[in-house]
C-alpha cells in the first residue's frame, strides 16, 4: 500500500463525487454546447480530479485526466465541435477513470497500457485541430510569447510617487512577473490566489493586466505586479514558489529606467465597464486620475470582501460531514434498544400505576422520540444519488438501439433510508432498460403510429404519508396481453380465465420474457422477477399499468425506513403479531355468517365489492377459540383489498424491526420480529407475501 493510504478513503469519496458531476455536466453539455458556465464547471471538476490524482501519485489517472482536459479546452475554443462522437469519447474516458478508481480500491497496480487506446483517440482529436490553431496568432495579455519580460506600460506618476515614499520608509519595491502553466484552466482564481498570498506580507500597488481582467481570467499566461514589502528578495521568491501551476517567475528590484516600457494602446474594455463609464458621465460624475484608480481599487476590494463574506455565509449554511454507515447503524441500534426499554417502562408504569414516575417517564418518552426522529433523518438520503446515474445510461442505450428518447426526472430531492436507496439501483436499472428496449419504439415505427419520433420516459419520486412512491412511465408500445399470453403458454404457464391485467402481471414470473432474441440490454429471461423480489425484500410493492400503443407505468411503493415503524398489534389465539400500519386501510368487526364461500376462496363484501378473507389462524397454524366474531384488518395490496382476520386488537405501537432466521424468512409469512414492552417477542407479518400467495 502506498504512503498516502491514510488519505485513500477521502480520495475515493471525492473522486466518486467529481466523476458523477462530470458525467452529469458532460451529458448536459451535449444538449447545450455553447453554455460557457457549464464548460467552466466541467473544467473545475476535471482540474480538481487531476490535482487529487497527482497528489496521490496516481500517474495513469493524472495523464488520462490531463488529456481529457485538452478536449474540454478545444470545446471552449470552438476548434472541436461538441458532437455525439466527441461526447462519447469523453464518456469512455470517464468510464475508464471509474474503472481505474475501482482498481485502486482493490489495491491493484495501474498500468499505462490500459489507457493507451484512449490516449491515442484523444491525441487524434487534439492533433486534428492543432495546425489550425497554430496558424492563428492571438495576443490577449501584455506579454504572451517568447521570454518572460519584466516591465510595465501603464504606470502613472502617482504610482512612482508611492514607490519612492515606500522606499524612504524602509520598504522594498519589486517588479514581479509571473507566467502560468500553459494548460492552467482556472487562470483567474490562480492569479487571485497568488496575489492574495503576496498581500499577506506586503501590498500590491499596480497590476498589468488590470485586477479585474486577472480575476476574470481575461489574459493568456503572463501578468505583472508592483509589490511593496519589507521582505527580502529570497523571501518574495519563496512565497511565490509556494503556489502551483506556475511555469516561470521573475522578481527584480524596481528600476524606473528599465521597467517603464512606455505607453500601450488601450485595452478593449468589457461591455459592463463601458456601460458603467457612460452612466457615470450621464450623472455628471467626473473622477480624475489618480483618484479614479484609487476609487476603482477600493470598490474592487469591497466587492471581493463582500463576495468572500457571502461565500463564507453560504458555506456555513450548508456544512456537512461524511459519516461511516457502520457508525450510523450502531447509533440506530442503540436508539432502537432505547425505544424497546421505553415501551417496557411505559407498560410497567401503567400496570403498577406508579404515579410518581409518570412525569419523568413522559419526558424520557419525548426525548427518545426526538432522538429517534433525529437518527432516522440522519440516515435519510436523496434518491438523486441513484437517479443521477440514469440519464447517461439512457443516452448510451438509445444510441446503441438507434432510438430517440428523453428521460425526464422529477422529485430527485425525495428522501429514503440510505439502506433502501443503496438497494434501489438494481431494480430501477432493470425497469429503465426494459422501457428503453421493449417500451420505446424506433423513430420510424413511432411515426407510423402517429407519435412523436422521440419517445419519453418519466422517472419520478414523491413522498406519500410514510411511504415513498417511485414511478417509471414510458409512452411506448405497452404490454400486449396476446403476446404475453402466447409466450406464457409456450412456457407451460396456465392462462385460461385470466384477465388481460392478470396476464400482463405474468412478466414478473421467474424466467419469463417475450424477447425473440437475446441482446446486450435484455431478453435473457431474467430481470422483472428480480425487480419484484428486491422491492418485496425492501418491504415495498410494485404495481403495473399498461395499455397497448399508449405506454407502460410501474409504481413502486417503499417504506421511508426499514428500522422503526408504526404497527397495528393484534392477537391471534394466544400469540401476538404486528401488522405494518402503512398498508392498513380500516379495521371492521365482522360476524362469521357475513363471510361467504366461493369456488376457491372465502370473501366478504366491502365497499360494494367482494374481497378475499384470509384466516390467519389457519395460515399460521395457531389454535384459536371460535367466538363467531372477528376483527378484519382491511389492507390494500396492489390495488386490491384483503381482509386479514384476528381475534383481538391490542392497539397501535411504534416497533423496532429485528431480523429473523433465514429459515423463517423462507416461509414467506414474516418480515421480521420485534420486542414488546413486557419483554416478549412478536413476529411481524409479511402481509404482501401472504396476500400474493393467496392469489
């Protein structure tokens, strides 16, 4: 392991963030190739990424990132067009960088061979524009080519007077010239940092180009300053050499005869400065030199100060830290134990009728609830973490399939428990790939059907109560029940008597696929059953709605958290069970004679329709006394009502979910267990699995 091992974790976290930001921004750049601010943001991320890799000594990553930066520079210059081909090349570079990061995580040695192909492609693009670029000669700054020259063309008499006064007061006056590296992308911030460091030990009297031009990055590579300080020349050089991205530095004692280079033609001012000047004249404000220069510098200092203060304020308002998930899990486990003991105390207090501890217990209960709410919020994470990967994926798949489509994402700020978010990627990838491959038609077919050539996929998320709803909807060809039914029959799946909606649900059957050929995207007979099992394992449900030639919509319902939930406690025989409250619609008292028998199930009339009745005592093998009356817990599963029978209602309670043995999980009746206030254990019923198995 390398000497920088203590920084590896931070490096990996930051690198992942920058790679994701680059993927997002490059994808947006393809749609907005002339967005200068977007290009600047891409530069910042790429430059930071290169700097981090160089600092860690990862030369292979550094070289690839550097070459990729050159392409961004060509985009900015306009010498390389932002096309699908050039963007695809950048994406391949980003994919390779992600691969290199994974190799580093596994402590594999990076080899130069792995990037040679990409470097050749990048060089070909760069060399294809170099000849044209070299034929155009531009002079953007004061001295931009040849040897670095120390000198000034715009010094005023007032500047000379200040220099002489400073020397009389035991100051040294230096003429400083700096040439930045040719590939420095953030010239403005770099120049600002250099001058800021100088001003920590002295004063900058004059700059060429102007301070405004320097901070805006409106110069090529060279800039020059008059620097007043009590430090000696070696100390000034040492201070300057402490900055990065500097190609050459010259520091000389100021000499009026040698460093005054004469007059220079006026620079072209930015339009904002021209407008400001005209406004000053129109208002009758006339500022003579050198007062004008003093006013300008004062205004600029105030502006920079305010900007820094605002940045500092915004930074403080958005501070965050990274916390290892294992520590959060430990925190949550401790809070969960606290909830259990709080419930025990409340039960003991009620049973013993100890009035003296009531008030203290109420405060403990309040604090526990607040602490519990806080830790759950800490564990919450925006679904944007997952959603942000999909625009790139859809773009690549649509290019591979020669299809045209837009992916529209809404509700990225919706939050879920981090555990749920981390498990959400796989099922969503399957659903989106199916929408791209099976859902959206080719442009020609869409035109034939009277649709827009470009299809649309809508991915959205929003919170509804204590659940999060995620929908994936496309305006493609939909699911044809006839095609699905024929495929099912070939696989020996019974379809007689099934409605069209029930036939469509067969796509969730293990190994089911309607694809006539296997592709890199889908058609291998796996996927949708994996989606359903994964969503179910997260305590959620998935619904399907589809119409031929109109489109398909998947609706995923997930709990906000998998750790602490509200539950309805019931008693069946002598055993206590918990039912998650989020799926409970209503509780009704029914008599035995109100339950009717059909050919294959028992039903009960609820809101004008006959709903299936599930006798939990028989299902769970629990002995019970038949009193002729039951409490029916009405639940809504996949837009269908079921009646879950119980003998007694205990009440609503906040419970902590504990994992159960794998053998119990395979029974598909329980999703976990919880510890009650009296210390006993109650199993949490998996209502989704129970109702699905009754179909």
